[in-house]
C-alpha cells in the first residue's frame, strides 16, 4: 500500500464481529474491559491506559504511514517527548539537540529534564561538522527538520550515520513535514516524534503526540512507560486522529500548493525582507531538502520590513488568517514566534539563531489560494 491507501485503510478493517459491518472503526470509550476469568483479559484488553482498541488501531495506522513497525499515541506532542526522554535516559545522560527547536521542547529540556540530571546542549545540526566533539555521556541526537520556526533543514541520513557510529540514538521531530513528505526511519533515524495536534490530525480539534520506532527493545521501553507514566491519547481523540488522517495526502498537497503561491507573493513584496521556505532555491539547505523530502510543506516564515507595530498592523488586517499559536490545520494561522510560541526561550538564545521580533510564521491552510493571496496582499499594503 502507498501512503494515501494506508492512511485510509490501516486500522479501519470492516467490522464483521458486531454484525453491522461498519466500515469506520468503532470508538471504544470504555475505560475498563470485563473478563470472564481473572487471569485472562478478554482479547487482551484490561484497562484503557494500558491498551484500548481505538488507540491501538490508530497506533497501527501511524506506524504504517511512517514505514515503522510500532506506533504509540500520547496526550500531546510534549507528552510523547517526555515519555521518550524518561524511558530511555537517566541521571548523568546528555542530549544534543538542534538549536532551532520548538520552544516547548527547549523548555522541557531546560526546565524539566535538567532537574532530573539529564543535561542537554543545542547545536547547529544543519552542518554535520557540528557533531565534532561529542561528550562521552551523550545518548541522543534530537532534531527537528524542517525546524520550528526558521524552517532549517538537517540532513537526517548524514546525522543518523554519525550518531550510529558513536553508538547514539537519533530521534526526529517530523511534525512539520509529516510522513507524506518525509520518512525519517527510512533515512536511518531510530525514533520519529510527532505533535499530532498539527497536520496529522489536521483540524485543530485534538491535542496529541506520537512516537514511532522499528526496534523491538526500544519499543518495549517506550510502551512500558506509556502505561507507567500514563499520558495516553484518549479513545475519542484517537478516533478524531483516525478520521483526520484519512485526508492527510490531499490536505498536504493543497497546503504545499497554497504555500508555494504565498511564497511567490511574499518574495515579490518590498514590505518583506526575507522569506524562509525549503522549496526556495536560495534556501541554505535546499539541496538536502530536495534529496530527503518529497515536497516542501505548508509552513513559511518571513521577516517584515517593519517594527513590532508594523507586525501588529499586518496581523490586524488579515481576514482569513487568525493570529494564533499552532499550525497544520485546514485553516491558515499566523504567529509571532518571539512573542508567542518561543516566548519562553531566553531572548539571547533565540536571537542568536534568528528568531527576532520581526519574524512571522505562517501555517498556510487549504482555503482558496486566491482568497489567501488577496488577504495577504491587502494586509501587506497596510504595514
Ligand atoms: C515541532 C513541534 N514539536 C512538538 C510540539 C509539541 O506538541 P504539543 O503542542 O502537541 O504538545 C510542537 C507544538 O507546537 C511543535 O510545533
């Protein structure tokens, strides 16, 4: 099966047991499962935190579209990350992460993991030379590509190879690209991380996260803590994500096609200083993006030739693009990372890698592109 077929059919086998033949998988809302015999749970299910048929169906679907053997669903992207870090690392271990990182991930590393003795450092992983001098207690290379918010591109194959040579694990946050455009496991990564809140669900109505892996031992550790820590995805959210995923391919094609049109508009505007989009030939790692991705996605960042008042005027004059955090839904959203998603990252850290107050991040939705172009053009005129 190709990805469009998998995202529709895996986990949605027609129900022959109820006798109704539903072609959509049932939502099993029950938190517990009755059994006839204390030692043998009915069909293996005991309690929804440890296993639920709806969540299992989604876990099979998400593993399959990432070309992975195992999938695990969590209550948010950060819950998935926390589960991974706490399952695999302990006091004294060290993590190297890419420097342009989702603000919440950076906060988790800085404010939570450091308290339990797991240290980290941020490096510019767009250059493989940045992995020279790996401290002896390093256990993981963690990267986002395309990164949030600067859409930097990291060579997954190159970094995973160096990481493996040093006996380290590599985890890739694939939230921005989605498995429609990029499959990190095929490129040598050990673990794929998703905030399913974004494109995977695609409709801005479910918070969730996922981990996908191929290795049996890794999976056992992650699965044990999924239950032991308990930050699992609810059955109802699992159903929403199952439903959202069915249109992943068509949504991603439209997101990308609209993004390309918006990029052309922004590039031609004298109100815009710089556009960040991996599909642009002048993007610093465009060649790596072309090699490892099947498309460039629906996220764009750009710098307005304006101060913060100009940025506010731009946001205030948009009709169809809400000023809101998050991304990857069918509706277009814009945000100012320095004041919103990345406000928790210390100013000196974020400004060092380019997240300044004039930076705008745009999640291009799948509205009619002409409406989006008209809306953005008129807001730019008012900057
Ligand atoms: C790239 C990336 N990873 C992880 C997360 C965290 O996901 P969640 O908000 O579902 O916890 C986000 C949230 O914006 C994100 O953009």
